[in-house]
C-alpha cells in the first residue's frame, strides 16, 4: 500500500485572503522540486484554482513548453465519502502515478467539505490579510485593549480536530497562519495584529509566517496560469518581482513540508 499523500489544505471561511494564489504557487514550487502534486478545487462555483491550472495548461499548449504543475480537478461529488474515494484514487496512482502531496483549495465560506478537508489536513494553511476583520475568523479581541477575548468558532473547530486526531491517529496537524498582503504603512495596526496573533497562537497552537505581499503581478499572471517561478516564460523581471519570488521561497520553506524542511530554495 503506497504511503498516503501529505494533505495541504488552504482554508479560510472568508474570501479575498489569497488562498488560491498561495495554493497555486506552493503547488508549482513543490512540482519544480520534483514532487508529484495533485490539486483539488472544492469550490465548484468559483473554481479559481482549477481555472488557474487550466490557463497554465493552455499556455503550455500555445507556447509548446512543458511546465511543472499538478494533476487538477474540481470536486463536486457532494459527499465526504466520495471526496475520500477521490483522494484514495490519487494516492494509489489511478491517474498518472502516486502523489506526494494533495493540495486543497476551499471556498471562502462555511462548507461541509471544506470543514472535512480542514480537519483532516496534515498541513493546514490559513491565509489572512493584516486586519482585525480577518483576525475575527480565528479570534475576537477587546475593542479597547485589542487583547484576545475568546476563540472564534473556526479556531475552536480546528483546535478540537487537532486534539481528536492526535489521540486517534497519533498524527499531528501543523496549522500555519499565513499573513498575506501585509502593508508596512500603519505600524500601530501591525503591532496590534502581531500581539494578538502571538497571544492566540500560544493558546491554540498555530504557527505564524509571512506570506505573499500585495502585488499586481499576481493578478496579471492568472490568465496565463504562470507563476513567479516560471523564469523562462516571464520575460525580464523588475526588482519587486524578484523580491516577490524570494517571499514565495521563504513561505514554502517555512511550511516545513516533508522532504523540503531544510531546503530554502524553490525553483
């Protein structure tokens, strides 16, 4: 029986946090390193992850190139059991060979399949923007002191799932909160977010790392399905693009994924 693929779930019950963009770039980074990756889009209506990889495949066809990527699909089977069977087919290599990683992109809303995927993740990645609007997903703060008053429903869900899994399966879930689109203008707000995240991380047990900054290039790359790692396809890059590529490399390294824990270089 092949080893089960490592499940990386990008989940946040709020839209606009950069889940799909981050998921695609992490998937491609792993593929560039030689990993076999499958990507499952759990949002059959918006299907951003699926469309990104579909655009990537079209660019390969149009330019006559082979780009590292992932087997990708939209799952709209409707039940947890059907989803698990789909993952099992990937794990046993019914498509193009056994997978090392299965990446899930979940919708920005409460959804039974998204909740199931999150609670079964080996690595759970929760992107958030640098605001207390996004922080409210995982914890509520006092309006005067900005101290954490209580966990949100989502944080409680993941906290309980991690405890249950550790007792039942003897496998731990690594929960990583990724701070996307960080702005360095409002230093006071950033310090308050820093303090609240540090306080909550000690109570719940997640790690915090920097993610992808707000850059126009991410929106520009979507129609072609290209990523910042596709050096030969992007033309001449400016300094800000090179900095963005380094941000991605650092993010992948800090996810501490099996086989890549101590390797800071992406493609």
